[in-house]
C-alpha cells in the first residue's frame, strides 16, 4: 500500500507541474481580440466534457451490474454482491425507521 500511495502522490505532483506549464503557455496565446484566458477555459471545458461523456458510457448501471464487454469479470464476486445488497437493504430500513 505505501508504494501505491507514493506513486499516487508523485503522479499528482507531476500532473500539477505539467498543467501549470500548459496553463501558462495557453494563457500567453493571443489571436486577434481574444485573450488567452478564453482559450484556457475553452480547452479545459472541452477536456471536461470529453471525460464526462466517456465516464457516462463506461460507468456501470449499479454495483451489482458491473460486467461489460471491456470488463468481463466485473468488479465484485457474487458473495460481495450479496453483502452489498443486504447492507443496502439494512441501511434503507434503518433510514426509514430513523434509527
């Protein structure tokens, strides 16, 4: 686990550094009467839109329906799915009873 966390934080810091350089380069763009911040907002918005659309189509419909053509095994075993369904039922019941 420590190695995974180390890779996570290293990749996070590298991403922040690269994105800062990219943002500086994009902010220095000028084309006619358009400022660089407009290009930055446009590029960030398009990247966000693309990631959102891809995520919408790749996300599973529910925690027990995770099998797909690109994920043939699914995320959970049958035992784990039964545990999830039972736990959700108990939590719903407790919520309805306000306990």
